[in-house]
């Protein structure tokens, strides 16, 4: 919401920001299900030129937990597929080259799940939404020759 407010007020100018990539946004339990915030992150990502936003099969109010909720990130799962591995696979299967999160716990869990599937960062980049924005701004500056 804060990033969306900055963009809408003009305090954060993303008009030149560009990423020619597909991005999937992971709805965190806290921001989404607890605070009912689903569109703000997508709206901010959508301001980036060249970006195609794709959705995971389970998104929004039906989104899947990353596996960190309820302090589960410190538990070792002994049977079945780890929650973060299942969620990461679902996000990877969207064909996105970037996965955006808005929760540090989700970032850790999804990044771990993606790496656990042998996928390198240059194939699928997992990062906080703000990191994707910075990289889009940097890419647009390097395209224009500015430093």
C-alpha cells in the first residue's frame, strides 16, 4: 500500500521503469488474508513498462501460504511435500521469470523452495516487490545511457 501511495502521489516515479519479463506476485497471508490487501502490489507492478503479470492458480483470497505461517518456517517437515516446495513449484509453473513477494518470511520460504528445485536466480528471480522496482529503474537508466 505504501509503494502504491508513493507511485500515485508522484513521489516514486516509475514512468521510465521497464522490465520485459513475466512476474507472478505471491499473496502473503498477513498482507492478503489478514489485511485484505491484494491489488496494491499488483497495481504497483503493473506500472512497470514491459511487464506481464501472471497469476498462480491459487491467488488472492484463495492464495496458498508459503509455509512460514504460525512459525512453521522453523519446523522440519517429516512427511509429504514441504509447503514452500509446493507453493514454489506452483509459482514456477506460471512461466514467470520473476516472483515478487511483500513479506520477508515469504521471500525466505519461496526462495528456498525455488533453489530446492535446482533453479538458479538467473532463471527465476525471487525478491521483494521493492527490489523488482529498483531493478526496473536501474534497467531503464542503463538503457538510456544514464548512470
